[in-house]
C-alpha cells in the first residue's frame, strides 16, 4: 500500500522535515528587512525599493488601516494588480492581524457583491480604474470605505505626467460616493498616532483566496499565516536553486491567485529576493521583459510557456540567467514539456522545466519535480512534511502503487477551510484512521513505487463512454502532438448508444488553413494513438480557446456552448 514515503529516497540534500515559524506574514518580511535592509525588495517600472524602505511603507499602511478601525480578524479586500500598493496592503493587513481577501481586478459587479458578502469586508483597497464596480456592488454588503489608488501614485513626477496623458486618460470618471477615500488622504492618516503591537500566531487566519469556479460554485478559501509561510519555506527548500547572488524573479502571475501570491512574491520576499512587479503584460511583453531584465526565476501556467516558445524576440536570446523555471496551475502536456526543455537547453539555460502540482486549498504547490530527476508525465514528489496518498474514490482507503484513485494531501499548507461552507469543508477535509486531516482534492492520480505522482484528471472532467473511463487530458496530450494543432480541449457530449462520446475543440497553429482535410488528418492521428473508444467523435476548429482569469482552459464554457447548441437544435426539430 502507498501509506509510506518512498519519495524520500529522491530528496538528495533536501531535508525531510523543516522548522516552521509561528508568526505572521508581516513578521516574515520584517525579519528579512532586519537581515538585509539595503537589498532591493522589488522593482516597479524601473524604480528599485530596498527592504528597509519597503517595511516603512508597510508599517505606514498598517497604521492607516488601524486608524480606520481595522482590528484583528477583520477582513480587508484587496483588488489590485501586481504593484507596490498591493504589497503594502497585503502585508499591512497582516500587521493588523486582519485577513487579506484577494480578488481579481477584473471581477464584475455580481462577483464583487458575492465576495463582499462572503468575506464580510468593510474596507476595500482598489485602483481608480476598477472603483466604479465597487460603488455599484456595495449596496447591502456592509462595505464602508473604498480606498482608491492609481499607478501614478507610485511613479515619479515625469512618469506620472506621461501616465496621465496616456493610459490615465482612458480611466472612466469615478461615480460620486461618500465612501471613497483617495490614496493621498488615506496615507495622511499615518501622520499622527502609533501602531500598537498586535500578537499574531501562525494558526491565525491570514488570507481568503477564491477558487476559480471552473468546477462548481466559487468558494472562499481561508488560509492561515502558517499555511502561506510553510509553503514558501517548502518551495524554497525543495527547489534547491535559490542563491543570494541569483535572487530575482519576474513576478507576473497575479497575486489574487495562490501561485502568484506565494510562489511569485511571498517566497522571494520572505528570503531576501527581488521581485520585478509586472502589473499588466501580454505574451509579447513578457518575452521582452525576460530579455531586458534577465531574471533568475520565472514561473507561470502552461499557456505562458506556449507563447515563450513562439516568441520571435527569444529566438536568439541568451537565457543562461535563468536558474529556475517553474510551471503549474494547469495540466502540462508531455509535448509542451519536451518542447520547453529543448528550448531552454538550446538557449543556454541549465535548468529543466520544474513542474509542480497543488491547489488553492493548500495555498499552491505541494509537490515539485526534483532538481535533477524527471519522470515522463509526473508532477513530481511531495514537499517536505507533506504527505500524499492515493485512495479509492469515495473512501479513505489507500490503493496499491500504480493504481488510480483520488489524490489526498496532508501537511502544514492545508487550508483552515471554506468560508461559511461547513458541509463543503467537512467533505474536503477529512480525518483518516491515522488521525491526520487529509485534503481530498477531487483529482484523479497515481503514485508509483518510487513516490512520483502522476495527475490524471479532475473527477468532474472524466468522460464515461460505454463503461470506459476516458480522461480528456490524455486525449489533449495526443491532439497537441499533431503538427497542425496549437492547443486543444476535449469534452464529453451526450450519445444515445454510449452515454457519452468525446468531442475535441482545436485551435490550429498559425498559417494552417482550416478545412476538412486538416480535420481528417487530425482524426487519423487520433486513431493511430488513442484507443478506438476514446477517439473524438467530433472535432471542431475554433479560433481561440476560452480561458479562465488565471489562464486555464475554461472547458466548462465549451460544455455550456455545446449544451446551448444542442438545445437550439432540439427546438428546431
């Protein structure tokens, strides 16, 4: 049975157990500031700020919140891109012992209303461009103050003027509202008064992150200080590539997402790294930043790396600066991994692509490809102090190595629970016979005898056809290997005879003409590489794959599109 820890034999110099600090996220940054006050903490649009100055700004922000009445355990909503104000807010909230509720800046009115009600946030920190959405959504939520900032607030005089006459001109006028508090006036609250010492422990609540809602209803995930600090410490230790002379990361993954918040920011700020904050980017601008800034670390979802391979500016680039390249947040196809490893090697990077796996319920990553060892199709081995177990679906019973089941995780990064969802929490966090609380991920996976884990599929994506289990990710792996295919998504559609059959949506590569011959060739490719019962019955060419706000393929949108199409066809017969 797989109740042991066979992965430990692949740890090398990585310790199996770590000591975790019993303090707040703020204390983690304060400790770094005391050790390395003159080191650069972040760069924003060419401007560098050291840790000593960074901590002063956090303290000032925290005093402003305190003057507004924020107490330990209160929720403060942060709706900002990756910019300095977002960092001041996140760690300033922690200084108050409050809870940072992180939401996507592009959230619409109905989403914002839900987030405000669910988190019980009375104060929001947001940007002028998003402000009206909160004004429109605030009725009946208990929201008292909207603190409004602008990118211009962190720019020097010249860049501020340029911004005002370019991007700033596109920002809509803010609607009248007596709850608005502009950044300058908010920060002026710190001119008088002293911030008291607020005791915060590791077990205390630190943040609420929201699930993407791609499989079921959106839920608020409550994380502790220990959850986030432990994940940062585990990531740093397991990656084995952080050195103080190579400490710069290109922080493009958004901080409302666990991956961007913890891996892209907190891990590096906790240990003296330099974060290059990127508030907005395109695949083209991202590639340019890699060439211009020469970061030591990059991290992103698979779609980001698809664009990197295709970027003209990187064709002859020297990428020897990269010491760690991490991918997560969505399924990485074997084809893309092979291409990316080849691309990195060709451009002078000695690191292979390091794939991780996790979910917001355990902050972000909980396992990682070892530094110098990779198994085809594997998502790596568990982090220190993190246990993985594959169980028979619907039970707590471990299955033998090599057998498929549900991935369960236990360790210091596992969430406190879902906000105001006791039944969902009880269903997800279960105490097993060993006395440990295990996170039931809802993901299908396999563990081999060496402890390497293989992600298969979300339960809800599994297609059952004539009694056979079909996994869309495996179909997509094969489709993506076809020379004409840029990306793909497989879903199940109704079938009178077989219950369900596979339908594939495909985006073709540039300059590939969409015609029946291409579809036929792709289908023949499937017949050569996929069991007959799993070959897509239909292949539909689309111009662009729908994505969630964090870049994952929004397969539920394709399922909804298919259902609506069938509904219309049914009405016409």
